[in-house]
C-alpha cells in the first residue's frame, strides 16, 4: 500500500472508478428505458398502457440496478483501497481526507462550507457555484444564497447553524432551491429526468 496525499489520490481514484461509473450511468439513462420499453410493448398493445407500464417497469428495474451498481463499483474501489493509503493534506482529518479522495475539489469546498458560516470564504462560495456544468447554470443563485446565509448566521451568532434554520431562512427570503435547479444539480433527480425523457422519446419516435 502506498501513501498519497488525498487530493492526488483523487486523481488516481477517478482513473480507476470514473470510467466504470460513466458506463453504468450511460446504461442507466439509455439501457434501462429501452429494456422497459421492450417489456411493456411485449405484454401490452394499447399505446397509453404501454407507456404507463414502461414507466412502472423502469422504476422497478431501478431498485435492483442500484445494488448492481454498488457491487460493480465496489471492485475498482477495493483495488484503489488496496493500493493507496490517502494521507490528509492541509490539516484535514482522516475522514475528511476520504471525502477529498471521493469528490476532489468539490469535497474540499464542501468541507469548508461545512464549517461555521463566519469561516466561509468568497473563493469557496464561488468555487462551489461553478464546480461543474450543472451548478454553473445557477451560479448566480447559488452565490446569492450562500452569501445571504453567511451574513445571516454571522449577524445572528446565537442561532444554531443547521438544516432547519437554513431552510427556514431561505424559504422566508424566497431563495429556496427550485424544482428545476434541484433536478439539474442533483445527480439522482437528473438521472431520473433523463431516463424519463429518453423513454418518452422512444415512444414518440416509434409512434411516428
């Protein structure tokens, strides 16, 4: 086993794990809807019922698929864990170093934003808002949200910084995360939306 600084270990982790995750993600988005469509059209002849059945089948397939993904991804992850011993950098704990190994720069930023709001830097907030393509689409809203939260907790030092108070503040100030932003920036919802869109596209194409 080789010692490697956490942020460098993340690069090797991506090489071993990301290709597997990418292929599995493609299959989830395109393969599962196709299988659902074939099953639905085999058992039902009415078009509307086919669509409804395909949607149900797609949902049901997602349950075992979740565990299949876990098992498959565990293989390259186990290889990585056998080869590399992440070494915490920049004063991080062993647990925090593991977050960095899994998430890279995003993990570093999230760890900083998990600290008291008074310690949130402008650089961390701006980095989070454009950490990937999906967040970049909403970077203005994300920055506004975090700057407002920082000011709120700093000016209310006796208020506990937790999910309830954060949600309450954002809701009262009309800065809550909207449905579209949630779907685009949340990986699970984004995958679900892409699956549903592709399934609908199959029905539209095969109906013409």
